């Protein structure tokens, strides 16, 4: 898209990032969903003016909210609000981006908005981009533009639920009709929970027995009534560049996966064109070290932003299956992956405090370590285990990595080696992944830390042998860790075992050019298993709900059982140590978040089906 009349950076940022008092969001309240609400005050004789509020769902195909907005309307105002809470650069962040979002996801969003505007223009309309807090911007637009119908896609996340409830209340008070259909997921999580007797299904098998088949996708509107030229003094802006947002002198490698509906549909068609690959697909099979051509669809970021409809994906996938006599089945098939997405959306919607350990009824209470030093080494790719570090560097540079790589690094941080609190790792993923999704991210971190859903905590991903199984030559490691590019392949996954002469020849001295391992996997893994075993025993003894003082007492016993010693300096150039270094002394705390900041999700009892009186 050609951006006319570029705005000076200072002026643009001054408008885009208002004072912090406009950014406060009330997270304390939770409200039930809103799908279709008509105020009796609505004047049906008025000329219909619709505001189509894009948030996710950045597409024209299978967008029932957009379709409804166009029906009988004289004008449709397609609006996206750039929220400074997510976009403002944070110079103190460990990698480029805002406090909450890495630069790759911001870039993906901007590309998606550019493509949305292009596609809207092909249908006779255009995107109206504004800046500010949506909770103040949207209500103001309803009044300024005399809107009588507000349309947006239903969102299950806690922040969105609170925001949408506030805006719906204001809209209906002003006589504005609100239409908020479910289209980001295959199924409505509210319906799924109600079908299960008011209880959230907490196993994949139980979920699949309930849901049935999803509704088919709807067509894109053939014509979208354009907004008027006169916007009543409302200032709209062009899609900004990263530079205009304040991201300058970026030297990091960007994600090779561009955003937008057009790219999403192209990638979908390319992925499904190989019928044999589609029908043979089985997760967790696949090569996590394949980076030039990933061993998966890489459609997750397009589903996350709604550039691609999951219902269209599902429909086209079943069409491929129908042309084959044999194909894989859920839970391992591609269909199964779409259903896993639905499962976590439903579990997240119906579980209180789904995004934390404390106050979460399905999450085991485990005395994890709150160790920022270990966390930073893991986050920045400095653990000294090349397979783990290469995956984390790929995450920082590309905003994406294969699901098995995610499994390996999450296991390493939590129950496998470092025993660091899973919420800390979740926050890193939430910031850096271009496909970061609230429900899926939290669900997977609980799963991989064996805190919920999965309980075989003794099954560990080795930081040495797992990557070697797929890539014995270490090509993946050498690409993302070029400091090891000349290390012989027999040492690539354990460079600290290479003789000093080999290290010198490879121009990589362990402890100087690349760190020594921060833990000895053989020792750390045994310790983690023992810690998990005792935590599991406590949860079993207390019926799954130990008191905080009981968790604290267990933590004290574990610290006495596993005293921590100071590690050797990582910067001393020498031959590899005979004994791998141990962890440095760090304070251990019960949890980074001891108290929930509010009821992040509704109570399970809110869904209970009332029993009939006899």
C-alpha cells in the first residue's frame, strides 16, 4: 500500500502513544459472552450505518460480522484501533519490541493490516486506522458517525471479554445494535461447556465427544458499502512502518513468514496441495530442525490473527481427506491439531485463573524456582546446550519455531533441567511468538511443565540427544549459532567435550566465545524428577489442593535436600571441565504471582446446569 503524506516520527508517536492514564484496563471483572444484542431503543427507520470493528479476524473470507455489517447498510466503517499498550517501543526490553510484544509480531500485524486495506479497496472500501485505547475510541466513533450497528468477532480472552462487555454496555445504552458472532474458533466454547452439563471438558477425548462438526464458512461479501468521505473530523492514519513506531536501527533477522490474508490463503493452498503429506501427517512426528522448509504448515500465526479462517481450513482439509482411502486421524492428524486448538480455547474460557498456577483449580501447585539468572540464560540462548540455544535464537529472530522445539525448550526450563516457574517461560513465548495465543500458550506451558493435562513428568526431552536424532550434522545449530559453525559435528551438541585444540581450530573457546553448560543435564534431570515426585505426592495427599504453607514447607525440604553451590566462572578459557558446572545460588520463591489480580475467568459454577426441583 502506498502511504501518502508521511507523518513525522515525533508527531506520529505523540498521537499514537497517549498518556498512560488512557491505557488502564479493568481486568477484575468477568462477564458472560455477548453474541447478539438488540436494544429496544434502536430506531429501525434510520439509515443503517455499520461499524465493523476489526481486532482479530483480519480477513474478508468467512467473516460473519463483516457480512452482517454490509447487509442493508448505506455505509460500513471498517475500523482497526492501534493500541499503544502493545506497540510502544520499550528500550529496556531484552529484545526489540514493546513491553508485551516482540517486533516480529508487530511487523506481522502491520503487514496484515496493509493487506486488509488492499483487499477492502478491491471491494470498494478502505480500512480506517485510528490510534488510542479501544475502550474510549470505539464509543466516541459510535456517536460521531451516528452508528446504529456495531459488529465484531467474539473473543474469548479475559482482556477482550472485559473490554467488549464495557463497550457493549455503552453501545446498547446509546441504542446501537451489537452483533458479535463466533468465528475465530470452530465451535462456541459456551455451547461446548453447556453441552457438557455446565462443566469444562478437561480431556481431549471428552471434548471431541461433545463438539460434533463445525458450521461451514460463509462467503466474503461481494460488495462492501464504503465509508463516506466526511468522517466528521475523525483523524485516521495510514498503516505505520516500524520506523514510524520508533523501531529504528534494527539489525535482527526478521521472520520469513509475512502477515496477511492473501499470504494465508496461498500458504493454505500450498500446504493442502500435497495430498500424501496431508494424509500422512502425524504429530508429534516431524523434524524440528528443518528451518529452510519447515516440517509443518506454519499456519498458526494466520489463525492467531484471523488472517485465515479455521472453518475454511477445516472444510478444505476434509475435502483432501475425502479423496483418499487412508489418512491419519485425531489427535495426531492435521484435523486433530485444529481440535487441539479448540480444546485449549474451551479449557481457557471455562477455567478460573487459567494463566497462572495460584488459584487455578486444574494446575498442580509446585514450588518452582523464581530464578531470573537461569531464565535470562534460557531466554537469550546462553544455556551452553546448543540445541536449546539455537531454538531460542530462532524464536527471537523469527518469532516462530517447530512445535517439538517448543516442547524441548519448555521442558528444559521447567521440569527437565532448570526447574524455573512455567509462567516465566510462558511470558517469554507470549512476547516473542508471532502465533502467541493466550489459551494455547498457557495450556501448552501447563502441559509441558506437567502442571496440568499431562502428568508423566519423568519423560524428558534431552538437550543433547533429541536434536541430534533429527540433525546429526548440526546444520540447524550452525545456522542459528554461527559461533559454532566450524565445530566438528561429533562435538556440535556437546562442544564442552571437545579438546581445547579442537576448540581453537573451530575459533570457539568454550567459556569465552560460547558458554559452558549452566547445568549438568544428568544431575539436574535427576534433581528435577525428585522435586516433581515430591510435589506430586503433596498434591495427591491434599486432594489436588495443598495450602500455600504446605507448598512452602515442601520447598524448604527440597532446598535442604538439594543445596546449591556457586558455579565456576563462565568466562575462564580452559579445557572443558571434567565435572559440568552447577547452578549459581539464587533465591527461591513460591511464585512470581502469589495472588491473582482478579477473577481472570468465570467460575466453573457459572456454567452449572440448574437442577430441576422434584
